[in-house]
């Protein structure tokens, strides 16, 4: 083979190689973007759930504090019941 034919074969093979390489890179980028989008949606759902759980937890703590305060007040200031005795003298 002469030099021109060898050069043409080299450029043909390298061109096909670069096209195949760029197709593989494009496929990889497509899947990478798709995976990133999926992870983004998952993270958004997790953040929303964490915020909901945080709000629910704050409400529960507030209710617990209110109930604990009310229970403490009832314990400290409850009226003592009078002991009643029956007519025959037994309690």
C-alpha cells in the first residue's frame, strides 16, 4: 500500500472511532442526567417529608408541654376530697 492509502485508512478508522466514542459519551451523559433528575426528585420528597415530620414533631412537643403543664397544675392544685363516713361509723 502506498502512503496515501494508508493515510486514508487511518483517517477513516480514527473518524469511525471518534464517532463511536462520542455516541458512547452521549449515552453516558443521557443516563447521568436522568439519574441526577431522579436523585433530585427523591431529595425533594425527602426534604418535604422531613419538613412535615419536623412540623409534626414541634406540634407534638408543644402538646406534650401543654399537657405536662396542665397535669402538674392539676396535681398541685387539685381539691382534696372529703372523706365521707356512713351513719354506722365505718368509712
